[in-house]
C-alpha cells in the first residue's frame, strides 16, 4: 500500500466516492493507493483533498514530509 492508500484507509475514505467527486477513474484511485511506483500528480492530490474535505498542504506534508534533500 502507498502512503496515499494508508492515509485514505486511516480516514476510512470510500474510494468510489473519491472517484465520483474528483472525476478520477476508480482504477487510477486504486493504482495511487496500491502501486508504490505510481506517481501522484499535484492536481490529483488537490482534487482528492477537496473530495475528502482535507487541507491539500497538510496532506502533502503527511504523505511526503519524510523526504530529505541529498548532497550539498
């Protein structure tokens, strides 16, 4: 499961409802939730956040706040 999938599961979000509200397909929501190589686009994150009544910036930090810069 991806960080997005875990986030949605913790919030008990219905993925069909997210697909319906965002216009994203059910297979795309599933791919973003289950496939670790799937890349979540910024526009998708904002739509998903709006659909579940979450702050997109807060979601971004929860999903990707662990990332660190490399090198100098």
